[in-house]
C-alpha cells in the first residue's frame, strides 16, 4: 500500500507541475473510493480513519502554506500613492 501511495503522490506532483487539475484530483478520488469500501466492509475502521485525518489536518496547519507556491503580483503607484502587497500576512503601520 505504501508503494501505491507513493505512486499516487508522484502522479499528483507531476500533474501539478503541468497544471493539469483533473489529473491532480484523480488519485484522491481513487483513494476516497478505496477508503469508503474499507469502512463499508469493516465500520470499525471509521474511527481510526477519523483519527488519522485529524492528525494530518493538524500537521498541515502547523506546516503553513505549501512551499512550492508561486505568487506573482504587480502594482503601479502614481504621485503620492502607496502600494502594499503581500503573499500572506501584511501588517502596516503609519508611524503616527
């Protein structure tokens, strides 16, 4: 199963690199089906899956934004205008 998960991850990353959203989502749909069949066959797995999902969500929240995210911003200011741009949090103070 670990090899299959690694293969799925490689598929997702390859699809993400070329911007193919449909191919990027396909493995997750396949795994959702597998997990649904597992829980249907043995409902006791549902609690274990909930625990794993909670741990993964916590780990993802702690990790912050994806490292491979590209943000492109462009702005033009004229006269005494000011432009503030940020890819995430922005704290502006005026010194007044």
